[in-house]
C-alpha cells in the first residue's frame, strides 16, 4: 500500500507549487522524490506505474477546481464531478507514466528532465490541448519567470525538472552535475531579477475593467441577471475622469448580441463617447458563438471576434447531437453541439491612441500560441473571461497566473476583465499593476503599459523548449551509454 501512497503523496506535494499556494520549492521536492522512485523502479512497468501515480496525485490536487462547474447545476451535473476529477487526473497522468518509462529505458534521472518536458508539450497540443498546471507555472512569482520571454512556460518546466533531478542527485551524492545545474539556474535568477524595468505610465491610455461579480448559478437567473447588468452600468458610468476604453467580461449581456439593440442604447447612455468591449453570445446561421464585440463611440456594435479555441465538454461536446440524446451537453453550451468555433484569431483596431488588441476569451489565454499574432503584432492582449465557472479557490488564481505568463512570453501588456475576478492590468513583465480582488464587485482604471519589442518566444514559440528537451534527451542517452560501457570494462 505504501508503494502506491508514496508517489501519490509526492505528486500532491508537487502540486502545492501551483496557485493559490505558490510553494514552488515543494514542487521541486516532490518531483525530486519522483526521480528517486524512478531510480528504484525494477522495470519499465514499475517506472511507468510510479510516474502515473505521481502524476495522478499531482493533478488531483492541482485541478481540484474542475469539480466546480459541475456544481453550478448540481441536480443535473453534480454526479459527474468526482468522475471528472479522477478520470481527468488519471488521464493526464498517462503522459507522466510514459515519460517515466522512457526515462527508465534510457537509464538515468537526467533523461526524465527531457522526457517529462516532452510529455507536457504533447499534453499542451494533443486532443486540442490542455496545458493547465504545467510544472513551469509554479515559477510565475519568481525572477525565473522572465525566462518565459525566451523559452515559454514549457521551458520553465524544464528548469523545474532540472532542479528536481539535481536535488535527487545530491541525495545520491552526484555532486558535479547538481552543483552545475544550481549555478546555471542562479545566474538565470539574477538575470530575471534585473530584467523588469520601472514603468513609465505618463500620458498612457487608461482602460477601465468592470467586474460585476455574478455567481454562475445566478448569472442567467431572470431575477438576478438585471441586477448584474445594472451593476455593470453603474461601474461604467462611475468616476469623474473618463477612461479611453471600457471592458466588460465574457458573456456580460443577459441577451443575445443579435437582440441587444436596446441594451446597446442603455450601455451608451452610461459610457458616453467612450468605446466599450464586451462579451456575449450571438447566433449566426443557426450557429451559436461565444463572442466579443466593440461598441464604438456612437454606441453601435462594430468589430466582432468569435472565440475559436473552445473547451471540450464545456462549450461543446464531440458528436454533440448524438450525446444530447443521452442527456449529455456542454456545461456552458445550450444544446447538442453547443458553441461553434470562430474562424481564428483577429485583431481589434481600437484607434490610434489605443492601437490593436488581440482578444482572448477565457480559456484561450491558457494557450501560448493563441496569444501570438506576430504579423501585425498587437499593442496589447485583451482577455474577457468568466471565471465564475472555476469557483473561488484555485482555478481563478491559476488562470491569472497563466495570463501573466502570456504577457511575459509575448512582451505585451494584458488587460483582463473577469466576471468574478481577478480583473486588472498586467504589464509586459507579468506584474499585476492594478486589480479587483476575486469575489468582489467593482471597477478599476489602469494605464496601459507600453509593449516591449518582440520576444524570442514570439518568433519561435514552444520550438525552443522542444529543442532543449530533445537535446537533453540525446545528451542523457549518450551519457547513459558511456557509463554502461565504462562499467562493462
């Protein structure tokens, strides 16, 4: 029993580095324990089992928020909650099991640094991808996060794993590689601490983020929806100084965008000549879209962006019409196939003072590639989200952490309007310069920081992390073969 409980416990320990805990040294400690389990595994099968159990423990705690969407309508979906968490954790842990088996095949712990990074990159793309709770996310509050501008969040995971293997090496008295690893990471830490600059916000355009704080179980209730709408109007009209842009969160309107003429008039009365971006649902040709629309200075709808990276089993169900016959629907969808995917990323031209914004609706900020639009490059990222789905514990904070990493990766500021929080402004170094706390209704005006020059990650994306992982796997394989030949002589 201990053989099963130990890797599960080490995985849970490693998950404590994720938000809201932020105890990143425990992630390194837990994964170092996993490296030692790899060394002690007597076979490929035993190694795969240890990796799978370690990953299962990690994802059970890191993704515990996943039960929250099912509890919004507990009579209909509540029974799915424990199954969703267990099957998701166990399914994602298969990537870890495969990584451990491959590392065992190579024959040393340093190979795990490469194989687990490759497994996490694969997890970020396979089956539409789910790069949530990556090991590298635990570094978001450290100077090492600045390396995301070069190697991205996946590359940060490579650093976490390198430190974990080094710590395990110290336990086995492998001093030289461990000390060299720590020295390299220490140099990167010093570089990262010096990289952020003092913000110069003089004369910069001001954005107002509106946070109505509508709990998901009340958001569409006919008795409460008007309350949240009026609240957003009050926040829009508040203050003596008018901003340059007002931003409402995802699905902020209680009516379809196609039927919102009267709502647009009311919003314009509150916003005046200030343009406003808001999220809503719209019908087009019988298809339902999760969209963002720009209301111009005249209060009329103009540019529209339709979310293109949808949440499987949340916003749509594969083979949705068939699934609907069995009473299975997407949690945020209406019926059957749910939402339709938009054609892809597009920039919103908000005028000469604000420039171009790349909109990201909710889950899209999780994907580094969705935040990349190299030609023409945006002036800032604009996230509209409804994190009420994620509950009030870890989900919203993990989502915020990933938004901060998108800003660092792209060298762009990110303005964030979240229904229940956390709304605010993030500068190009990932620092939150203004915010509305989770679970509070309110608004905040924040100057928009200037964008940095295009980063290496903007040009290369995850290819740099992939290349480093492949190089590490080749090097560790060669090292293991050399050691085996030396021992055989």
